[in-house]
């Protein structure tokens, strides 16, 4: 069963939150962070992307960059831009995108639950990315940014959250760039804290939606600190890391699409013929066409959109991985026809989150940068949970959650 606890969050004063909050570290590059931070010395990018404080071209993995993160985190606290709450609280974080609001509980998640599989993952992690986040957690002695969890819907928690949602939030702002609304409440009432802890304790599992590397890094640093402490008891703050947990039914997963640089020796005509071996191919014309159901794909090639419907022999409904559209497209289109074997390393392919729309796929092909685009039907949260429950791992680049969590609303110190 899932173990969570409240924590003494480190947060901006209400009047400074919009100066400090930022996008997550991994959704933009160093130059974009430099531009977004501009001359705002309070921007969280100075902590999560501190290479912006060095000359352009400085590696984000330079040891000086991690030291700068620590220096800036201390500076933010010394100047009062970030202040630690006096008592342990839970927090509620709401995001509104296109008129739909999802409400998450910000908790201290137990590192041991990650190690034992109570917290379930659906993606592989890369050791180099884990080590980068571990260095950041170690040097700051804090989880600066949260991870993104899903939990099975719980009517008692829904009722508690709805009660807070009817009150004035601590923070309430429209974020730049995405234009989405973000709200934040403090849960300090002891009975409500007890209710949250007890309800999570009834859940057999939590599910990582986004933030696999941050989850792994936080759990591994916690394990390191446990070994280094001869008086380890088990209730120390380093045994927990910060997560925002949303009811699974509220989450929005967008399509995660592919663009490819060449046709692997095919002409547009021979490529279409090759696709007809495993797909029912229908020409749709110049107008953007989006997949309407599972096992249907949209192809943009040579200025024309096509519908590709997978034949029954391309998947097995009893295989939780093989039935996924990312698996079907990887096997029968990217590998078999285009010769792309490894989605993680092949430079001939790139990936476009669904928030950018089909227009971005068309633009990249029409510009000549890419030769074709492939749009997929979104994965469902049920598919993700089923795969995690079965102990399987999803193929890479399968899920794209929106909206992304904003960073800087609350930070969790490990000691």
C-alpha cells in the first residue's frame, strides 16, 4: 500500500510566485531557458537550468553548473524569494487546459515504494539522465521539481479536494507560453492531512505518469542517504520525494507523433505500396487528417494526408505491449519499411508532442527538413496502468501528458 506524508514546503510568497515559477527543466533547452528568464533574477531557471548564468555554450553537465544551482537556491532563500512553511502540509495543485481542470495532491512519496514497485513505472530510464538528476538533488539537498503521478480515483479524496477548490487559492495565475491556468491551495488542517494519508494507505499502487528520471534519482539519493546515516530510523525526510498525484480519470494524454528525415530509398509511390501489406490505406487529400480510433494512423507524405488502418494480424489484443499503436507503427512502418531500429538513438527520426498540432507535422515536412510525418492515436491512462501492472515497459516516446507541471510552486527539502 502507498505511503505518503505531508512536508514543510519551500515556496514563494504569493506576490512573487509569477516571477519565480517556470516550465520544467526537461521541456526546453538552455537557450530557451536563457530567453525566458531574460533579466528576471528570480526565475527558477537560475536553479533548474543554472547554465544560463554562464557564457553561451557552457554544458549543463559542467560541475560548476551544479554548484551554481546550490548557490542560487541558497540565494533565493536568503533573499526571501523562497520561504519554508512552519508546519508539514499537503498541497493541492490544479491545472486548467482548454476548459478542463485536473486537481493533484502534492505529497511526500515514499522512496521505498519506488524500490519495491508499489510506485509503478511504464518507461525505461537512462543511467546518464538519472545521474544528472541525482547530482542536482544531492547538491541542493532538495527535490526542486515534482514528479507527476496518477492514482486510482478515490471519492473521499475527490470530495476533500472539491471543498478546497471552493475556497480562495494561495496562488492563481495564467502561465506564459502555454496560457494555462494554475492554482494552488495549502492543506494544513490536521483532520484533512490524516484523511489524505489514510486514503493513500489504501491504494495498492501509484503510477508514474511523467518524471521517470526524477523519480529514480530521488529514490536512489534517498537510498544513498540511508546508507550514509548510521542512525537511520526510516522516518527521515530523505526517505520521501515530492510528487503531484492526480486521479487517473482526470489526466489528458495527447498523441506523440513522429517525423522522419528520409524514405529509406523509397519513392512516395513505393512507400504507399509497401504500407498496403499491413495497412488499409486511404488517401484523404490536402486537409489535415487526425486518427479517429485505436490502430489508425495519419500519414503526411508529399503534400497529401493518408489514413492507415492496421490489419488484424498486426496486433494481439492479449499482448499489452504489442497491441499499442506505438508498437505497431514501430514494427511495421519505422522498422520494416523505413529501417529505423532504435527510436532512442536513430538520428533520422524526431518526435513531436500533440500540443503542437498536426500543423507542426505538416510544416516540418513541407519545409524539406523531413520527408514524412506519422500521427498516432493517443495512449489511454488505462493502457498505461495495465502495462505497469503487468510489469512491462512501454516503447519509447509513447506518452505525452499535458499540461506540464509548473516548477517553483513548492520545493521539498531532504533534511
